[in-house]
C-alpha cells in the first residue's frame, strides 16, 4: 500500500480515522478543520476508513500513572549531593535537610504533584492495582495499534481536543491540563511514529489546529509523506498559515 506514495503524494494510501479520537467533546473548530483535512487527503487519492481502537479510551489514565511512577523513581537522583542545584548548604544542616530544602525549591508544583502520585502508585499494596494495571492497558493500546496497521498505512486524529489556551489559564486545574494530551498519549505509550502538522485555524479563536499522523514504529517516512501532502495542498489553496493567523508577529 505505502509503496504508492512518493514525494509527499498520498494516492494509494489507506488512512484510518480513529473513532475514539474524534468525538463531541472536542472543540467544534478543531473537528471542522480536522474533517476538512481528511476530505482533502481523500481528494488527493487516499482511501479513508474509520478505525476503532477501544483501549485508547483508557490511555490518559494509564499514562498519568506510568509517567509519574517512572518520574518519581528517576528524580530521586536529584538529591543535591552529587550534582545539580543545592540549597541551604551552609554547614549547619544535615544532608537530609539540604535535600529537602533543595527539592522544595528546585521542583515546581507540577513536578511535586507527579512525584507524589508516582510514589503512591508504586507503594506497597498499590503497585499491582495502579502501576501494574496501567502497564496492562499499555499492552492493549499497542495491540490496538498493531491490529489497525494491518489494514491501514497511517492513523490520523486531531493533535489536541482544543486549540491552545492562554498561558496560565489552566494552572490551577491539572486535570484540564492533562486532557490536552488525550490524542497524543496512545502513540507515546505504544512507541509508534507520530507527527503533528498545522491544518488551518479554528474559526472561534483564530488559533492553529493540529493534525496528527500516526504510523508504525520505524515507519516515520509515512508520516512525512502525509504531512507533506497536507502542507503543500493547504498552502496552495489557502496561502501560508502565518499570513492568516491574527496572532502572527510581523517581522521587522
């Protein structure tokens, strides 16, 4: 299938739209631009089919157990003794006090949140219930990808459920922040090739919309070919994205 694509052309490619990553919870403008881009690829000769990957619904929960768990153990090396930041080492404090002061000042709120969550998930009595279960979900996600790629060359979805939000707007709502990763997490967990390319701006706010292209591991060339076709076709039809965005900064 994929051999038919050359120099960014998508004729002959089979493209799968992930059912679980295109739903009513997404911003209207994001869904509109995404579907327009899928139609564009179809007009260029690609075959478009809907693909169901049911385990993707649990990807967000699995990721935010696995990533904090791995972070909590890896960040233990930042102890202010061997390298990195050191706070409060005036000769009057113990090593434990210096470590505590350093980590309190050196780690931001989100890092501390993830360390605590990961430490809890790995603690005795909770390892199998949380971290172990999340790893099982990871395996199911990988199997969903493998099954999908038996029938399609690439999978596509929006990159994020919404356009970019103002800096600091969700700082006090970590769950809302995590939901922004909904579409990109499955590839992260499975270790597949994945690429995001702009596909226009949302009519509600003029912010860019991302179009995500996913391919099997070591098949990065497929993502480049689809992305090249999208970029070229949109530029020929609509002009450069920066020229159309109200947030573009004019060069001197």
